[in-house]
């Protein structure tokens, strides 16, 4: 059951992320907008992160057959996804993400050499959670200005991904409980909510035009 | 306080004016565009030069003044701009 849900989640995540990433890239090529460039990086990273984890499960299932996915592969996938979530939050103008103090800068990199991959996974899940909550709140606030109903759906999608991420992280406290499958179902729902408004954007008759790149 | 407009939004406003809101068939004058797009003379001069050089606007000399009309490339750009503005709106962002 858990294996099946993991596969569905990672496949849906890969496809939804790729679809949105390609749409953002077409937009960037046509308009040269830096916002669309950041969204391209964000969703290609999210898609790649899901793909890495999905590949890990596939390799485990068909080749290694050890019964559980290699922890380091899962961690790498989560780190790549976190980069994507960072770029979504960054598009909403996170200006002080990195610490300004020299002391914090100097020690900031140290934990990466001191912790195991399991702890790294916890760290990046919690960072993802914060970035997703930030993105969800900013997107919801934007609804006040543009009254675009799609923003509500994207906001709910990001919020569901955040809740799923939190439950996934919390399930380490209660392994073998129902928390982890629930977290995956919530994340799948979040990805679908994210894709619904984007799928309605009319893209007909839009073509690549290299001459427009310099605008 | 007025709403902050990105460079892209200002370009979109200029192109929309030259497509949908022309004074006459000869095109829009700089003064008319300044009023419609709500932008300073120095800034619009630079933007108009860029838009003409990129082929998004066509420049014509009519009745002793420069007039601007949207080109076919400009129409395609504007269509893409409108579509992706909606796309970015869904994420609560401006392009």
C-alpha cells in the first residue's frame, strides 16, 4: 500500500512539476519575464526531485529488492524538491533567507558535514514546510489584489503540500503508523490542486520567437 | 499610493494601447501613449525605441509627428503576455 502510494505520489509529482515547468519555460521564452524563469527553475527542480525518488523506488523494486529505498536517494530527491520550493518562495521576494551575520555564515555550512542523511532529510523536510507555508500565505494574500480564483487553488495546493510534508516529517516519530500514507495522499491532492488552474491557461497559438528574447 | 508596475507590465500597457485604443488608423502619437500608459517621456522614448527595434511596434511619420502601430509580432507577443499574466496570477505573481 505504502509502496503503491509512494509510486503514485512521485509519478504525479514528476508529471505535474514537468508540465508546469514546461509552461513556465514557454512563457519565459515568449516574454523574457524573470518571474517565469524562476517558476521554470522551481517546477523543473520539483519535478526532478520527485523523479529521483521515483527512480529510487523503481531501482529498488526491480533490481536491488532489499525491501526499502536507499536513504541517500530519498534525501537527494527531497533536497532537489526543496530547491524548487525555495524558488517559489523566492519569487514572492524572500529577501533575508540567508543569515547576514558573519558568524552564522561561517557556521551555516557546518551542519551539512556533521549530520547523517536521515537528519538531512529531516532538515530539508522542515525547510520545505516553511517555504511551502510562506508560498501558500503569499499566494492567498495575492487573491485580495487580483481576485483570481486560480490563486486560491494554487494556495490550497501549496498548503496541502506543506501539511503533507509536515506529516511525512512527523511520521518518523510514529513509524509504521497511518501518518505516512495520509501524508502522501494529502501531497497528491496538493499537486492536483496546483495543476487545476494552470491547466486552464490558454496556450493556443503561442509559438517560440527568438527575436523576442531581448525584451 | 499607485500600484507598482513592472517593465513587462508597462510594455503590455503600451502594446495594448496601440492595439485596442488607437486615436485613428495612422497610429498613436507619443503624447497619446504617455497619457494612456501613464509613463514619463524619457522612459517611454527608450521603450519605444526598443519595441520598434524588436519589431513589436511599427513607426510611421504622419502629419509631421512619429506615430506607432502594433506589428504582427507585437500582437503575438501581447497574446503571449496576456496568457502568461494569467499563468503568473495563479501563483500570486506578476510577470
